[in-house]
C-alpha cells in the first residue's frame, strides 16, 4: 500500500475515534416513575390509614441511589423500598398521610443521583371527613333577654353503617333538643331542632353535647362511641355599657388637684334607666346624676385622689354607680393613676 494511502487510512481512523466514544452510551442511573400524582378517589374517615405507593424503574446502566426523601408538610411520612436500585430493577416510594379533617394536597420530593433528574416531585391529594359531620359552632347573633331562639342542626353520617344517637345534654336547662329520629343511616342526614332560651345578659356561650353509637369501631380508636360537641355563641341585649370601660387619670398632682373625666352610660337594649347614687374606693367622686330614665347618660365625673403624699406608684380604685335598671342595679368603673 502506498505511503500516502496508509496515511489517509490512519487519519480517518484517528478522526473517527472521538466520534465513536462520544456516541457510546453514558454510564448513569435513570429514574422513571410510572406516575407522579395520585388522588385518592374516596374520602377517608379521620383516623384511617391513608397510604399509597409510587413505583419507579432504574432505566440507567449503573445502580441508582435514593439519597433522601422530603415532604412539604410534617404530616406526610415517606420511605423507599431500598436506597440502592440496580439497573433494570424497580423500587417503591410509600407515602403516608396523617392530618385533621379537610382536603389535603402534599408534595414529596425524591432526591437521587440521576444526573438528568436529581429531584422528582410526587403529589398526593384527597379529603378526610369526620365520622359524623355537624356544625362545631353556631352563632346566635344578638337577641333580647328571655327570647327563645330555634336553630336547625344537620347531622350527616359518613360511616358505612348506621349511627344511633343515644343521649344529649347542655350546660344547663336553657337548651331543649327535638330529634325527629335517633338513627342516621349510612350516607344519610337528619336534622334536629335546638331551642335556646336567652336568660342571662351579656355574652352567651352554651355547649351542647350529643353522644352517638356506631355499629363499627371508629378508625384510629378502639371505641364505637362518638361524642359530638356544638358551641352556641351570641349576645343577649338589655344590659348597661360604660364607655370607656376603665379610667386612667395619668400622673397625679402632688397638690391633690381634682380631675374631670367624661363617661357614657347606656343600655344595649331598649329599657330606659336612671342613675341613683355614686360611691367610690380610694378616690372621692362627685357627679350630677340624672334621676330621669334614659337609654343613654352622659356623665362628668370630678375625681379627687385619696392617697398619702408618702406613697408612690400605681394607685387603683373603683367607682360604683347604682341604677334603676332591674337587671343591672350597679355598674362598676375601675380607676387607675400614678402617684409620683
């Protein structure tokens, strides 16, 4: 073979070598999941075990290493079938969800040594419900003293068998409950009527406790008994409101100088009332009180401290005003000042 022909042959081989090596398959793992998202088709009763598994294959030509698994919520626990998956072999990521009632959507991040996909995000979603759905809190709004309020309460049975309501009780006798029937079939709902009598002025807060019995052990427990607690809240009008509720006189004058403060005394209902007498503790108080019934009184208080010049620091006292209101015969106004 002529020298020049040999030179061309060797040159062709030499130039082709890098191309040959560049085209050869790279040695690396490759993680491929069969699916990246999963939505649970059915609702879970709280306390149930909620798990699903994501399968994957190492389609690379070297072992795949699972470096770590993290989630965006502490209520999601994960684990893998193995930390090292040989080429062509399969692995699994098991996801367990633990949380309260409501919808959930969580992300799980799988970290591997796959150079093309170092982080894979998996998603799980679904809904968790109570064995029996009911309103946890009912707002009664504003009402007058002695008025009865009726509220409908709906109960929905999410269990696979019927639930029997066995008993109920309130904090006192102000709550009367009427049940059309005591058994709630599976997947069905019933409504009961609760009648509340508003006898005490001011903020109203009563708890109704209902006990129900399931025909199966409740998930996450060893009991068939279910306690249902409903809080009723509102405000009963007809009392007396003082504005401001507290008086602060600031730093007292060493000469014992009197101070004047204006207060508004009114009813949050419709009953007019008169102011009869004013007394105090730690302070001398004078005021012109209207003996004529009104729903609102504007009063100017002339307050004189009764403290020794030797004492210093915070001084606290109280002003008492008696009224003709049948439900609020006396109102109290706290007073504070600083004695230098």
